[in-house]
């Protein structure tokens, strides 16, 4: 059994933090240059596979219900894809409010992913140590 050097969980908080900082910079310094650069950063960090990473982490929490978890996960994403434009449409009289709303969502995402990361390491710390011992015994 090969040991992973980097786990998916390590990227979740990092990517959401990068998205939060990039959105905050666009809000605080709304110049064409900053917005162009930070748009790329947000696209890379938020849309660059974070949902797939999160689904992988969720399936490690619930290994016996992977199909159910996948259904719940993508249903929640679909609900968000429908409702977020409704909320931002109501805020469209002031675009700064939409940016602020997006920053709040990114901050909440960072907080939640940090909590999930802490919980992941709390739950799987023992099993990771046990796996490492099995790998070392198999190599001997």
C-alpha cells in the first residue's frame, strides 16, 4: 500500500484562504490590474477542483455511504447554484454589496474547512499512524 505524501484535506483550507484573500483584495483595491490578477487566482483556487477534493474528504468520513454522500453533496451544490444568484440579484443595486457577500461566503468557507480539517486529523490521526506502522512492517 503506497503512502500518500500529501492528503486532499491539506488543500481545502489553503484553497479557501487563497480565495478569501483574493476576493478581499478585489474589494479593497478595485483596479483593473488587481481584478484581472485576482480573478485568475479565484478561478484557480475556488474552481480548480475544490468540490472534488471536498467530496473525497467527505467520502473518507463516511466510507460506507459514498453514494449517499455524493448525492447529498451535489444536491447542496445545486441548491447553492440556484439560490446564490437570487440573493445577489436582490443586491444588484450596489455591486459592492455583492463583493462583500462573496467575501463573507469565502470567509465562512475557510472557517468551515478549518473545522473539518481539525476534525479530520482528530478522527484519522490514529488510523494514519496505524497505516504508517503497517507500511513500515511490510517493508521489513
